[in-house]
């Protein structure tokens, strides 16, 4: 069906962040299949792991125990500090699970018409419930009647949430992207999520984070909300979690955990051994390659924290005509002059990145 206005190019193969089209032209892929190809294209270790899994078992059914799925649950719950997980095959399905969970949670509290607060410019998917939760008329137009039970407020506006809290006793949850992707890469005030967490606790609402696009390492932490001190009750993941194998996940914690009982929700393909192997391998490779702990700073005061002492780097850089400093034993400190140009910044990257990569490779 004619559902996409496609660009006139077809790719035949890829390697890392590079793609080749059918005419042999090479492209630098700065989109990763919309935040999907976490490990780039044709990652050697992922390829081997998936081939091995295919030769053993692709699918059995959730009627049986699936060891790989339990391993994924353990790993994701550990990384997110959450308790339970349901696996499906896409972002919209993960959000469907979250929406159903919130409604069931509401009914369990005696609320007959549970409502979920959603945001302007939000994107949660293309199924009927998730397009109804989405804050974009273009996504909804022509598909009315929309699914009821959503209350929309402006993004990054706590007053609007307070207003709803005062007037709508049917609210049971808030569904929000910590960074809006499809809405135009919009971020929240640094204190917003902490305040929202408090409001949710006051009213016994579930805080449900859609991290389908911003999760899985994209922001420098495993999950975008981990830049704050809060924990969500529900978190949805998809896109980058399987490096291209379709996987979605809905995690629950605290008062959201235990809501679904056998028979409340399901998926035929969800969490099959092949999908789970993609998740396990993606997470394992990311974890092992995480030698740069964090990059911090603002403007031209920048710290690059490594997983080990790196004073030695100062001498190695100097030998190559590059002056940097190391502070606090394992933090490379960059303090270039205010006249620093973009071209000079690029030159700094050209010199510093291979230095750090080589330094980390020596010790590994
Ligand atoms: C892409 C996206 C979805 C929908 O994911 P699909 O896998 O396309 O169903 C949901 N939420 C957010 C934030 C997304 O970016």
C-alpha cells in the first residue's frame, strides 16, 4: 500500500555507520533507521549471535518458558531498576501494553473511565489507541472515532498538569516522552520529571515514560530519565533495543508491577528466542564498549570521564601536538579559548578521538 513517500534510493548493504546503494554510492548513515541500528550495520558479533540462534531456535510460543526472554527481563530490569517486563514487537505495541496496564490499574482502584494525561506534539505510534494518544492531527485525521480516555496538555508545562489534577478525578496515569522525537526533538526543563514524579505520587497516578526513541543509550545513559533521579512506574522501549530485529518492551515497577495477570495481555511473536538474542547481544556489546563513562560540561568546559586513570594521555597528546589536561585522575579536561572555531573543534576531535580509542584499546 502507498503508505510512504519514499526517497528514490535503495541500499544493498552496510558496515558500521556506512551504507551503499544499488549504484555503489556510499552514504554516512546519521539516522540509523530512525534510532534502530544501535550497533550500526552488519555488526560482526551481532551477526554471529543471530546466526547461531537461528540455527538453534527462532520461535516456540509464550505458552512455554523461554530462557532467553527471562535473561532479557533480568538485564533490562537491572539496567532500569524496575521489576517486570512484557515483550512485544514494536513501539506502538509497547505503548498499547502501557495504556492497557494503566486502564487495568484504574479499574482495580474502582475508576470506571480511567483517563491518561498525554502531551501536545507527542508521538506514541500508529495503532488506534496510540494514534489517539499522539498529539499530531495529521496522524489522527481520517481515523476517527479516536480512542477515548486521553487528556492532552502542553509539553513541559507543570501548571497544566496541576489544572487537570484539580478537575479530573478519572486520571490514572501520565504518558510522556522524556525527549520528544517525532515532535521535533523537544526536551524538558531539568526539574520537570522530578516535579511530575511528585504530582503522580500525590495522586496515585502511574508515571509512564515512552523511551522508544530516546532510550537504549541514545542520550548517554541507558535511559533518558536516568539523567534525573526519578524512577518511572512504566517505561516503554523499542527501536534501538534489538539493533533492527523488531522488539518492543513494556517495563513496570512499584505500584504498576503485578497489574497484568495471566490472560490480560499477550503477543504471539513477542519475546521469541531470536528477538531476545538480538536484545541480549545489543546490550552486552554496549556494556562492554562503554569505556567512556560520561561526557559532561557546558559550552567550552568539557570533561570526558574514562573508566580508568588516564594521566598518560596528556603525554601522548602532547607528542602529537595536542594540549589537553586530565583532572580527577580519569577525566580528560577540555578548556579551549573563546576564539575556538568550528573548524578547530573538528580538528581537535580528529586528533583526540583516535588517541582515546587507542589508549583504551591498549589497556583492554
Ligand atoms: C517510533 C516511536 C513509536 C512507535 O514505534 P513503532 O515501532 O513504529 O510502532 C512510539 N513512541 C515513540 C516515542 C517513537 O519514537
